[in-house]
C-alpha cells in the first residue's frame, strides 16, 4: 500500500493521460465485442462531441490542478480534515476512507446538486442528452460542469483532509469507473447485481441515464454504491427497458452537435416527465 501511495504522490502527467486513453481504448474494445445494445450509429461520429468534451474537461482540470495541490499540501501541513482528526489507523484504511469520502463530495454530492438546482441541471443536461450511451459518454461534460465538479472536489479535499497522493488515486479510480459504468457492456445480470452492492455497476449507472423520471434522479454514485443506498437514491429497473436521453430534449441531431451542446445550458428549463411505467408500480 505504501508503494502505491508513493506512486500516486508523484504520478507523472503522462501516466495520468495513459489511464485516460488506456481506459477508453479498453472499454471501447470490450463494448464492441460484448455490447449491451446494438446501436445503429457511426461509432466514431458519435464519439466526436464526447471526445471534444473529454478534452475540455482535461484542460480545465490541468489548468486548476495547482489549487488541488495547494489544498492537499495545506491540509497535510495543518493536520486538517476528517481523516486527520480520526484515531490513527492502518494505511490501507486511511486510503480507503479518503477515497470513499472524496467520492461522496466530488461525485455523489456534486451530481445530486446538479440534478436538484435548475440552472445546474441545464448545465449537466449535456451529459444526459446522449442517446447512445457508451464509454465515450463518460466525460461528456459541458466546460461549466467541469468547473463545478472541480469546485466540489476541491471542497472535498479541504473537508476530508486528503493528501495529494489520495487525490490523484481518487481521480484515477473515478476516471476508470466512469468509463466502465458508461461502457455499452453486457455483463451477466447476476454479476452486475452483485457488484452493485459494493461499487457502481454498469447497469446500475445506466438506469440513471433513462430518459424519464424518477430514474433520471437516481443512482448518482460514481465509484461506491454505498451513498445511493445510504441516502435512498438507489433504484432498479430491467435494463431491457432502458431508453437513453431526456424526454423533453428529444432532438438527437442537435444533441450530437458540439455547437448545440455548448448552448444547451442556456435553453429554457424543462423537467423530464414521470415515467408511466413507474406510476403503475
């Protein structure tokens, strides 16, 4: 564990880039061979806007990385934050708690707030208006959302008290998990269900991409499923019934155009409608 922590404390930017590219490539290949849905689309054309937003996310994160480094150094120097106020513990537990709590502040809480605050939902809408969810959808975030997510992660570092090694470990895991959970992969249902008791599984997250409420407002987690189960936001539906997108923004052509996606946050707010299937339950 100490070796792992030391590695992430000084992980080269080149290695972080390899995690991004390597993850995308791996899950792209897997979903091509074991697809959950056989989308009738040009995979490369579909990937173009998603890769554009992946690039803007990378640029924003690198541009503000000095703030994360400064915050992580400050909490370490001042012994500040939740995990530094707890009794001394084994390194593996310290790392697990650090990543677990960062996952709450940087992913679950940020995601939940984006769904509940109307202007933020319109920003987050760019991620939800993909009609063919695959691994490239993972980082399809409007630049404004990338800034919002960064702010939540920064606050998480300050509140949790994580050193930079745990911050980089969390970000690397978060990246791989989001590529994994968005990938158009058909896993055995039993395995997917079993995984969902501990981590966010592909089927669990894809329910969140269903085009109607209340499924859209569920399963906010990124790495660990505990937060959805703890706060009552976990939902289940048969994956064969999934329909991707947002029902009140149905124009697939516009939703695949970079220029239109950049303008999406500034459209008139429209809330997804309640699923008739859910009402019958």
